[in-house]
C-alpha cells in the first residue's frame, strides 16, 4: 500500500512537473522573469534563489508550480518589460500552450518506449466500433475473468489472455466466439492465446460444458483492438500516431458517456467513467501489479489526458487563459484585469468542488460493495 502511494505521488508529480517545466522553459525563452519554480505545493520547506528565480521544495508532494512575474493581471509589476503581462500576444500564447505541449510530447515518448518494448504491438479495449489510423488493426477477444474450476480455469486460461483462434477459426468478436463455442459444446477444442503486451503465444485445450450457469467455458469477455505498426513509416511515427489515436478514442468514449447522461437525464454515466485522485491511485495500484509496460502505458494515458483537460476552454485552466487571449486578439484590446481574475477565481472554486464530488464518487465506488460502504451511503442519503 505504501509503495503504491509512493509510486502514485511520484507519477502524478512527474506529470505535473513536466507540464510546469514547459511553462518555465517558454517563459525563459520569452525573457519573462520566473519568480519561483517549485517542486510540490506550498508551504515552502526549502528554497534557493539563483539569479531571479527561487527553486523551492514544498510540503505537499503533488506536482509543482511556476510563478511568473506579472502573471496576475492585477500585479503592480505587470508593466515591467520582463513581466508576462508586458509580452506580446504570440509570446504569452506560447508560454501558456507550452505546458500542454510538454505533456503531449511526454506521452509520445512513453508510447515510443512501450511500442519498442512490445515489438510495436498494442492492445486497446473496444467499447464500440472504431478504426485507428496509421496502424494495422485486427479485432479480437480478451479474457476479463475466469470462473474457478471452469473448463477455462482447468485449461490454464488467465485474465488478460487474448483469444486469437479456436480450432483454427479466427475470433474477431465476443459474439463470434460465443457462436463457435456453442457449436462445439462437449467437444475438446484447441484455443490459440496471446499474452497481453507480448508476442508470446500458447495453445491450450478445453471442453466447453453442455450444462452451465456462467457460459460453456466459464470466462468473462471483452473485445479488443490488436494494433501493429509494421512498416518503417508506421514505426517512425508510431509514438505520434498512438498518442493521436488514444486521444481521439478517449474523447469518443467520453462523448458517449455525456450522450448517455443526456439521454438518461442524470450524470451517473459520466461520473462512473471519470476518476479523481483516489480513483487514479486505485488504478495505479492495479496497473503497477501488472508490470513495467502496463505502468508506462498508464503514465502515457494520464499525461495525454492531462494535456487534453488543460486545453479545454474552462476558467483556471490553460485553455481558459488561451480563451481570454483569443478574445483579446479579436477585440484588439486587453481584457479588464479584475474580470479575468474573478472568472479564474470562480473557475478554481468550481474545479475544487468537482474534484471533491469525483473523489466522493471514487470512495463510493471502492467501498460501495462492502457493508461499511453501504452503511456510509445510508448516512449520507
């Protein structure tokens, strides 16, 4: 538990620090004074001033921050030539955008590393039909669960195994697999499996049950896209292609959740598909137990999600600040400083409320099945 917590804190801190490093480097390039570059969040534990910048270590071990001179439009130093406020619109845009760019580039690098370790192969769960670009794609079935003492359990089939063929017939979907197995109940079948994230294959034999409660083989199924970057061109751009495909597919999934929430008239579908700090910590625990490759994939997914969330045009986020710069470019004048400050303050309050709401939902999701969870839920009703 302690090791998982340490890994979670380190992972989250690295992703946020990479983001802030982008702002820091762009600000330095633009000639903006960086007043402080902090590791962790205040209160400050230690700090050392080098030239005009204080490099600090702070008490709360989550991420970091960059404090730019004149970043606050109400700051009295904003008119100094080396302040953020005094710089041209293109430079201010680059400084704000640089954090998102660094997160995206980190995702690209991590995916290059993961794909190189897996022979330029990857698997992505399919929640609905989707075609990924810049890569050869085949659809297959992944084992999500195995019933104890079932034919699958006896044969040595494990969660995470991918079923490629049954008696030489290619398996492309859960329905396809069910039809093949149903037609061979009581007969011994040969199943070709591949371990997730590797090229290791093996053949097992099992006899589907004629009478059953949890399926002839006793397995839980999920559909998966098998992606392979084969050509030299595909491999060269694989990090970018995989990052783009991941962002596009994640957006499509989230859009589906929002659409479901609108149809049902409640926020449950969205809340079930979104995780806060506690939910991410739980996922980190599960992923780390699977090994280094799944952990790197998870880190890449997190940094890409951080990039996408930050670019959304919401107050207090980088996207919200870019929105104000866009308005400034259109009306050709500065936004009223107090207006921008109040909008960002309100945005921060709303974001904190949403994080607390998602965290509460994470706790319910984790302990909801236990007796303690049921009692707590009754107390809060």
